[in-house]
């Protein structure tokens, strides 16, 4: 990829805007599906499968999609991703059983993996400002999910849990003209990287695995059910949707700010602080401070979104490939995020949501110690 100045920022903003619109349906699905599973023809264990399927696909698709991006170019990949994102969102609205929903989640997994590679490729082109660039991109990407969760949760009560996704497919389609307007001729830089084994995760890979398992698994699946104990189902969905929106809102605020600080004062120090506070947020939910703990956890989890790539970029020499290690870290986060909903959906039959949050806090503490000692 060879962009500079205004064209580089145009590419970052454009690709991040596509991701923002593409995320509309996926973001709302996490709040709606656990509470309205029967409307989609699913049982609770199937909910865990559906919320994991897109991430399982991503784990195996990153390598092939990266090679395809080198061949076709970033712009063509973005156009295809925008079209498929619109299709998958519409499929949520007509789903009535596992087959259609599974197809939609597989399509979304391929779309998201493509857009992750594209946005990170643009952002890490400049190592010295990688934190800021990733952070700004993450902030833009969160706008769509925030609006989907706040407005979409209200729309569920007005039009129903399935029709709302047909409505969301309309704004999702706006990603297509944005993709068509991306700079022409921007291809990912051919990478010369050392062979690394996915079965031998680095310490930071382990931390992002645990973060994905906890935030996108335990918290995302169980938060609406926690509220449903004390309120009506519609209120629980709106409350859970508001907190899930805070996950994106926290990232929109914390990612660019923490990325900017990391570029100037070192990413490692800021990363440790954010990881500790994320762990304390999980502990807060575990002991009954649900809203406070969730807000702390989601805010500083948002900081980790830009700090992880910045830590890797700053730790490498200028001539070393950064996208490879970042893609591997993202893969491990996706492995955790795919295991999380699946395991949580089954464990909720035996272990309370609060206990599961506590276990995640302990594991994060152990993972952070492992990273500090080995990094």
C-alpha cells in the first residue's frame, strides 16, 4: 500500500466508515438474540453457536483473505465486503432457524475479517503514529454500533426483533458508495515475514484471547439476562443494549486518546494500566456492581483496541513486518471471542453470569503477569 498525507487519511476514514456501517446488524444482534431466540427459531445453546460462528470463520479466513487482498487490491475487497455486509444484515431479518442464521453469520465473519485487515493495513503504514491512526479508525468504526444499539433497541419494541434487521440493512447499504469512492490503486504492501505458528501464542496473544473471551463472550451474552432478573424483557433488552453500546462508545473515546498517549509516552506502560482496569471492571460485575463494573471494563477495553497494535508496532524494527503479528493477535482475540459465546451459552445452565465474570477477572490477572514477565 502506498498512500501519503491526505490520501492516507482519506483511506483510513473511508475504510473505517465502511466498517461502522457494516457493524450495524452485528452489534444489535448481541442484544436481541439472547432475549428473543425463539423469534429466530433458536434455542439458547444455538444462540451461543450463532454468536461464535462468525469468529470461528475469521480464525481460518484471515490468511486467505490477506492473500486475496494482495491480488485484488484493497478497494475491490472493500466493495465486496460492503455488499456482503448488507446481505448478511438482511438475512438476520428473514432468519427462522439455524440454517439461514448460520449462513448470515458466516458471511459476516468473512466481511469483518476483510475490513479488519484493510483498516489495519492503512493505519500501521506509519509506525510512529500507529496508535493515533488505529485509534481514530476505531473511533469512527464505533459510531454505527452505538447508533444501532441505542436506536435499534428502541426499534425492536416498535417493529419486532426480526423486522428491525431489514430496516438496518438500508443504512448498511450506504457502505457500498463509500467503498466505490476509496482511493484507486491502493494495494497492501507485499510482506516479508518470519514464519510464526498459531499454536504458539505470544503473551500478548494470550491477553487478547482472554479479552475476547470475556468481553465478546461472557459479558455480551449474559448482560441482558442479568438485567432480565429484575425487570421486564423489553427493559432488559434496552438496558443491555445501552451497555453494549457503551462498549463501542468507550472504544470511540478511549482508543484515539490512549493511542495518542501511547505514541508519545510508550504503549507498554499505558497498556498495563488499561489491562488492570479492564480486569477490575470484570471483578466489579462479579461482586454485584454491574453497571459500574461494566462501564470501567468497557472503557478500558476500548483503550486496548488501539494499544495492542501500537505495542506491537513500537516493539518492531522499521523494516520488520507489523501486520503479520497484529493479524495473529487479532486471530487469537477472535478465537477467544468465538469460544466465549459458545462456552458461556452452555455454562449459564450451571454457572451464574457473576461467577463467570469473576473467573475472567482472575484469568486476566494471570495473563497480565505472564505478559509483563515475558514481554
